[in-house]
C-alpha cells in the first residue's frame, strides 16, 4: 500500500513540475505578445500625433 502511495506522490510531483513549466512558457509568450502590442500602439500614437499636429498647423498657419 505504501508503494502505491509513494508512486502516486511521485506521479503528482512530476505532473506539477510539468504544469509549472507550461505556465512559465505561457507567461513568457504572453509577455512577448504584450510587448509587441505596446510597440504597435506606440507607433500608432506617434502617427496620430503627426497627423493631428499637421492638421493644426495647416488650420492655423505658421503663427
């Protein structure tokens, strides 16, 4: 009976390690995806700023 319990504990420990490894991989991938989205947003904000500034300068001239 003790052998079965030890084997079960061993199997659970292996499964927990595998799950933790998978969690770390998912965290890393999610972090990379978030960084890419933030970079795209920065690019679009810069473009929007340029467009808005261009319209303001055209509407008001160089005064």
